[in-house]
C-alpha cells in the first residue's frame, strides 16, 4: 500500500470467489474494488467512513463508467490506483486504474460522487466538506462518467425485489449489486461475449422492501441498455457494451 502525490495505490490478488465463468472477475466485483480503493484512499488521509459520519457528511456514488481492456482473472495480482480529480458542480470526480504487475493497463474507471447528509441523504455542496482532499486534476482516464443514457423503446424485462443482502451501510442497494442486476436481466449473450465497457447513472435510491421494474433495449452493435424503476421513479440507467 502506498500513498504519494495524491495517488493511492495497493496490490491485491483476485480471489476465485470474485470470478465467474473462465475465472474472469465479475463486473460487480470490479465495482466493489473501485468502492473499496476510494474508501481506503480516504482512510489514509484520516477520514474513514465513521469519521465522515461524525462530520455529518458521507459520499454516495452517482455515476460510473468502466472500460475493460483485459478482464482480470482469478489468482492474478493487480496494482490498483486511485486519485481525486476535483469537483464539478455538486460532483466530486475520481478515477481509478487497475494494472498487472508489469504495468499493463487492465481496467479504467471514472466515477462521480455526491456529498450527502448521512441521515437524510440530502445533497450537500462540496464546500460542506470539513476537510480538503488532495487533488490530481492533471491525471485522467480515457472514459468519462458523465454521459446520459437514453432508451428509444424500452421493453419490460421483469421485476426484481430489493433483498436484505442487497443493502449496504447507507441503507440502500449497494452500487455493485446494480451491476449484477444488469447482467442478470441482459438479453445480450453474456455467456459467449465479454463485457468491454459499462456505464451507469444512479438516479434514485432503492431500499429494502421495494420492488424494481426492469426494462431494457438492445442495439445492433452489441449494446444492452438497462433501466429500472421503483414506482414512478427511475432508479438507475445503465449500458453494457460487449
């Protein structure tokens, strides 16, 4: 583990339980790695999740984009790096890269976070943060997390109840679970084709006891769009690119 010049780095070994067919890491577990390394970055600066709660602020993931250049496999060691890039409007920008031991790029991740009150989840201005984060606006990955995802003619795919095991410390579905939902409902052939890119926009929290109505749309260029609602509220919009 290393922290230098605003960049946090750690080396991890991909576990077999994190992987699916052909021992390739599941998309949801890549998101878990992304979440964990962002948290660890704040930890080394002295601001754990518990400390943030005490200060009356926590971070929630709002948008994310992933580019998979070479899908990591079980047993492989990855060098994971993350840095904060700055703010834009209400968003805190953060990027991550996952590399192999030889320094070859495996995965890029771009994220946008919002600062919220831990009790009400009302959005706070970046200026509400009680400490400063080291920023590296000079570093960037090749994919943006800001794109909007729109469907022309969504088709109803089915429903998915929000389960107890979906819920995280923020009392809503954890962001990584949405990746599993997208993969489970996708009509695209994920058995034979790898996911090469993924983007998601989290629009509305889904909580235990609610029900997700899932809609989708496929395009001719191996792109699967997924949208889910809780009641009349759009919960998330996502795109899988094969």
